[in-house]
């Protein structure tokens, strides 16, 4: 993925070098007769895109979105041998990288208003979870493991098991392919050199699923724990997107 991002930036920079004076004159949108590049910031993180028009009423966009490493912490229930054993702090991270292919539809030839549809792909890990118990909890986990009993943290209606060292790792994942719809104002390929666009939309990723890196998931008999991560599972079945973009014409 890092090589892909590097190649993308090299390609964009090369086009600006080859066409240093592009975009100052008024342009008539045609079929693949122009290329624009943009950078945006919003609820998906930071993204970069390339775009090209397909008649004055359509534009195709493609790019990468990078969510920075935003951390959060919360208490979760601990379960030993199917019984409540208190709680512990775990850390969650929202860091991920995904790609997108979108089609802008401009209903009016002279207007910048658009409806967009397409999909996001990759970056299926919505939240990564990691935690380490204190020494007292580690001792209890070790005893449970030696006795062949289960030990883990409760997320939603499932349990992510501890490893032999008393660590836990897993998270919430969503569909790898996520349809997207939105609307906004601003041409993806400006008629002049630069413009600013805004966009509001949603990704449809379904109900997040719990996954584990430290063992096999077990169904939890204690019920939902009401933690932050459980709230995400229950409520965040679509991912909202609000973006502000700076668009530039390459040629």
C-alpha cells in the first residue's frame, strides 16, 4: 500500500512538471480531455484523488483515503471461565487506508451541484483493539489457561481471548467493499486552475463484526457490556462522510 501511495504522488507531481502553466484558461468539459488532482480532509481522514470529465454532466474520480492514528480508551468487561471477573482498560485505534472509485453526476451543465455514487474498498478494519491486564489479572489469566479454562474481554456479544502473556488484540471489521452515495458542490475538474468543493455522504458497511488476533472468538453468555465498542457495533452501520476538497486542474 505504501508503494501505491508513493507511485500516486510521483505521477501527480510529474504531470504538474510537464504542464506547469495548465489550467489558467477557461475549459470546456469533454470526454477524458482533462485531468484534475485534489486533496481533501474530512471524516474519512485525508484523501488524494485524480479525476477526469466524461462530458459536462459526468466526472470519474479515484484515489486513496488515509485515516490518521486516532486513539481512544474505554473499560471492557473481563470474563474468566464464563464468569464476570471485573473490567480493564483497552485502547482502540481508527487508523486505516482505503481506496475509492466514484462517479459525479452534474444534473445541470452550468452548475457545480453534483450527486456522487461509487464504492470504497480495502481498510476493512474499522477499530483495532489492544490491551494488557495488570499483574493480578495476568496471574488469574495464567491460572485459567493452565486449567484449560477460557479468559477474555467482552465486546458486544462475543469474547476476545487473552494470549498466554495476558495480552488481548482484535477489533471491529466491516465489509471490504462499501457502496457510497453523496452530494455536494464543486467541479472535480475545475474550469480554471483551482476551486474548493464540499461533499456529504455515507458509506454502507453493515454491522461491524468482532475479530480476534489472540485466539478464537467465543460467544459471550453475559450479554452486551454497553462499552464504547458495543455502541459502535449497534449504531454505526453506515459511516458518515463530510469532506472539504481543494481541486486543481493538471491539463
